[in-house]
C-alpha cells in the first residue's frame, strides 16, 4: 500500500483570510505536481484531507489528476497540531493506495514516527506543495519511496 502525503499548497496568511485558501501560486504548484505525477502513472484509490480549506482544495486538485472519482473524505486528527499516532494506527489497516492532503507540522511528525520509530525531531521537512510517497509492505512497516517538492516543477 502506498501512502501519499501532500502538504497543502501555499495559502494566504490568516490575517488576510481566516480560512486560508490557496494562493494562485499554491493552486498552480499543486496542479503542476498533479499533472507530473499523473504523467508518471501515479494513481490512488482514496483521497482524504483534514477538513481545512487549504487541505480540501489541495485534495480536490490532486483528485482530478490521480483518481477516477472525486469523493473526498475528511479524516480526523490530521490537523497541524495533532499527534501522528492516530494516523499511524488508522493506516495500518488500509489496503488501497491513499493520498492525504494535510499540513506540514503533522506530516513531519508522521514521517518521523514511521521512519524513526518515534516522534523524534523532524526527519524530513516539507514545504507547502511537497508530496511524499511512503510504501508499506510485509518487509517494511513504511519506507520512503520519493519526495516531490514544488520547486522541482517550477516553470521557467
């Protein structure tokens, strides 16, 4: 099972809009990443997000490129300040490739937990728009397959 973790795209500051929707740049970066991954054959069966506007928008954009359906799920306990324990527990029973659109602090804690075995200092830092792919196999609880930061797809 592959687990894609998408750090939401660049969002407007909360001083401008409390809901923090994606900026035009954030939308563009997520669209480029979605197109790139789709061109590479990446597909997921399930797409989830935290419920926050910027994560929902990120999930919606990526769903257009990476999934046959547009049914997005809100899952609990993946907001910026949440512990990574819930997601680790929840995803151990998942069998289908899943994309989660979430938030940098939570993604960093989760990746640190599954790669280092504890909520250790950040093992991998992500910036808005970064997508990571972890794989769970019988031999490996989780291993990092790849990481796609938006700067790799910046148009000239």
